[in-house]
C-alpha cells in the first residue's frame, strides 16, 4: 500500500472524496509518515495526509482549518504544539472525542471534555557546543543567554513564530509582564543572535558558530545524529525550568469521515506511537511515564519542568506576537 501523499491545499476538495480519512499534520513529515503508513497497513484504510510547509509550520494548517470551518475537509488534526489547538477549540473547529487510548495520559495533557489530547512532547532546551563550553561553565538557566560572558556568542530563533513564540508567551505568563519584558531586553543587550528557526540555532551551535542557544530537543537530536559535538541542557533555574510542548491530536467537527477519524485518533494516542516517536529522530519525550525510551531521551520526572496556564498562553498569543515583533523586529 502506498504511504500518505502530500497535496496542495487547493486540491483537497478533489482528494478528500477518494480517501477513507483525511489528516492535516503539522508534525514533520519524516517522523509522521511512517506512523501513518503503519495505520494504513493495519486497518486497510487509506489516509490522505496533508503536511504544513516548513515556512508556515502549524500556522498554515490552522489557518486552513479556520477557513474551512463551515465546510470541513479534514477529519483529524495532528498538531505539533498546543496553544493553537486550544484556539481552534475556542473557534468551534474541534469535536469532542474521549479516546480509550488516552487512558494512560496524565490529565494535564488532555482537554477535560476530550476536545484535544497531548502526547509525545518536545522539550525547550539549551543546545551546547561541547568543545566551546567546558563542563564547569555549562549554562543552567535561560538567564545564561543574557550573561555578559557569553555576549554575542548565543542564539535563539526570533520569537515571532513556532515553539519560540510559544515559549516566550509562556514566560510572560509564568514570570509576569515586567520580568519577561526585562529578559527580552537583556537578550538584545547581550547581542543574542536571532535566527530564522530552531533548526538553524542547533545547526550553527553544532558547527561551533555559537557557544550555545535555545532550541527544541528534536533539533539537538538531529545534530547528534549528524555527528556534531553537542549536548542538551534542560533549564532548571531562575523560576522557569524546562518547558514541554506536546504534540496534540483532535477530531474535526463535521469532518467527512468521523468514524475512521476516531480510529486514527485512537492509533495516534497509543503507547506504541509515543514509543516510536521517542526512538525516532524526533526524540520526543513520552507524556506517559511507563513508555520505553532510548538512553538519550529523558523521561517525565527526570528534570525540573516549567508549568504554565496553556489557556492563558493561547488566549494572549496574538498580543504576545505583536509585542515580540516590537521588541525583536527592529
């Protein structure tokens, strides 16, 4: 059986009529496609998978779902973060479905009425170039990005999109307006390098261009697999800790194939999928404590976490984006 095909969104109207279930997927295709293919092989159902392009990661599919609200073409949305999923719930895009596969997932990663469920998280970590930073000088906190001894030697993705925007929005909720804004200004004062994305941060740290930077765990793993001398530091200081951003999955209200959509949701929320994502190049952190992981993937409870009100983050995301543009786009 052929694997999921990627189609331009404009062709979906034609494509959806020939698929047993339609999936919009913001997770990286290289990690998601083998999982979708397994679902097809086991069920005999054909999946029409539409992936976001990298330049519009997550936001492109969210925008499409909003545009299709009155005439849904999608059955299931596999998102690679949480804030936008909460916003889709508020817009009436999602349908409630309490999957039996979610039974082992902690309540903090599930909507109480089943509108979305989180699984397989990425951690927001500091990626360190080992030859440039002696063990005794390793950063331990986000605050180290603003330490004068590292002036001009660190990097972050410009926080106007993706997980970096989500992270900074979460910092404003956790730290408060004044402290978070002061941190942003301190980063600029310390000449932090602003890149176009997390993967760029990890790659340039891996090449020794920067001493360390802020990125996602999957980007650190990518550099490791490419043989780069990097380590991941899970921030644990200054009242922040490490932010986890889970994948989320939801059933779309009024989708063309609801029953098959539920079957796909059940599969994506299974412990098997969390384990496969942990062992894959994405190196996702399972939200279940009993899922097997490889040696390089941390387990929940093995590091200090940053807890935030995701509903507050989602509700103020547009305002945070405006502020991040004012601060970091000059």
